[in-house]
């Protein structure tokens, strides 16, 4: 009888540990990255004087029971075609609502590059984006400032003189009005990554 009680106690402890561990494991289907999910990709932008609204992402981390995970470590990683502003922080910890806000400062373009932008929480990949774009893209790269060269490239795509790719921020195969709105804020403010 004593052996049976010990065995039952051990099984109960294992079940409790498993339940606690599962509560901290993010479920990709229940997590959100806004506005990146709606845009089907990440938007980076120079940060000063203010970042482009599309570059400010609220990441919500939830488990398989759709319960927010507090204190989850969130990390965004991107490939080499994205040049980051020096002040850009791509890690954070969720609050009691399972949310963390990360502002993506940088320039460049990755269009339809599989797994280029990854978002993970507690070591679990919750998003894989093939598109990471920025208003800071002149047709070759980003120089961490939005200026005339970027406007020239944007206009070429908008007027269909160039493929609708790197300035098609909502990734609908058309550089259109929605993209003008995203491009306009950093262009009119001459956004840069200057200190």
C-alpha cells in the first residue's frame, strides 16, 4: 500500500509538472503578430523622428488553451538583407496579457525569401515570414534614411515601371494606396536612424 501511495504521488507530481510546462509552450495558431500578420510580412523603418506605424508590432503569445503566457521571451530574427538601426531591439518579454511591443528599426528588402523573418517565443517559432520590407529601399539596399532615392524606387513600383516587390508592404502583388500610406510617414519626416 505504501509503495502504491508513493507511485500515485509520483504520477501526480509528473502530471502537475507536465501541465505547468504546457502552460508555458506557445501555440502558433493562438499567437498573433500585429500588423505583420495582416501585411503577410514584417515592415522595418528608420526610427527618427518617429517610426512608421507599420513597423510597431504587438506580439501576443498564447498557449494551446488560448491562455496568454506571461514572461515569455520573444525574439525576432531576420536575414542579412535587412540593415538594422543601432537602437533596434528585437527581443522582449511579454506582460500579464501575453503581449510585448517591438518596433522594427531598419532598412532593406527581402521579397519572397522563405523563412527570412522569424518570430519565436520561449524558443518556439510562432511565425515565419518570407517578406521583410522597408520604405528605406532604393532598389539596391537600405542606407538607414528615407530619401529621394527611395521615393524614386517606390514611384517606379507604384507606376508599374518596376516589379511590385520591395515597396509592396502589404504583399498583395500591387504597390498601391495602402503602400503609399506606409511609405508616406517616413518619407515626409525624412526618417533616419541618426542618434
